[in-house]
C-alpha cells in the first residue's frame, strides 16, 4: 500500500516536472525514421565520455568507411580505433564495437538486434548489457530511440538534475534509472529525457547551476541553489540519437 502510494506520488511529480520543462523548452523534435537498434547501440557506445558532436563525427566516419556492419567485422580494432579517435577512448570503444559485432555474428549469424524486440524492457536491458562496454544507459537508449519503448535513459545530466530536484536520492545513475522507470507515466519518456538533458547542459550545470533562470526553481529542493544572475552561455540543441 505504501509502495503504491510512493510510486503514484513519484509519477505525479514526473508529470509536473515534464510540464514545466515543456513550458520552457517546448516539445523536442524527433527523427521520423527510427534508427535500427544496432545503429543506436553503436552510436551510444561512441557517445560515452564525449559530446554529441564528436560522437556524431566518429559515427559518420564508421558509416562512410564500411558499407555495412558486416563489412566492419573484418576490420581490425586498430582500423576502427583510427576512425573513431575524434570521440576519445577510441581503443576501448573500438574493442567494444568489434566484440559486439563478432558476438552477434557468431550467435545469430546476422548482425542485428531483431531478437531484442520480443523481450520486455527489463529482459531487453539484461540482454543488451551482456555485451562488453554496454551499460544500462546505453541499453535503455536503444529501447527509447529505436524501439519506441516508454523508457527514460539516465545519463549524468538526468541523474544530477533529478537528485537536485529531490525526485530521487541515489548515488548512481543506474539506481536512478531503475527507480525512475518502475512506474513511468505513459508516452512522455522521449520528451522528459530530452528536455532534462537540455536543462542539465544549459541550466542545471554540475557547477554553478543557473537556478535564477530555472523553470523548476519553485519545486526544486536543492539546498545550494545559486542565485547569481545567469551569464549568456553557448547552447546546443543537437542530440546525437535523434540525428543518426
Ligand atoms: S533550481 Fe537550480 S538546482 Fe534546482 S533544478 Fe533548477 S538549476 Fe538545478
């Protein structure tokens, strides 16, 4: 009974946060053609620890040099590494991509993730995280951006902002993810996720958050709000996974 009450209270808070974010940022655009799960998985591996622009260049380099992921399977890790260097951690990411391609080829004979579509959200995440270099955030991006599941991935921005607001009190992004998604309101995962990333990048920054201009100011319980007037900062609306 208490759990039911807490889950419903969290659901109402998510809806409230979502409405306030839409009031400030609007509805984010979304690519009409969904990328395939394997494309999203590789793009998200490339996005780890770098910005969306650099990971987009790395992704485009791979696509320009290999006609298919099958062709990439015969490339060496060093060759892949050279092509994705712009995105950082190139050796580690090249190894993860190569392992992923090889595992799929050996297991399924084809390099795709069609079998994931039959699984429920939890099982799909368990399956995807069994690949080297794929964590819960990367797996949940595949579910949201390629499979249209109502799942909200939690990256560093989403984790930080939700803890500051007081929706959750967790020590890791993965814990935030499981808590947030146990009773997530229908149909709003993409807009909520995208607008929270925008909030985290442009306003609720890791140091010196611009609380004075934050749309969530009144409902946020962060005790160290920064009330200094905001300076103009560079903003970017480019989101990798809506552009591959
Ligand atoms: S009020 Fe400040 S701490 Fe709270 S969400 Fe907004 S920017 Fe972040």
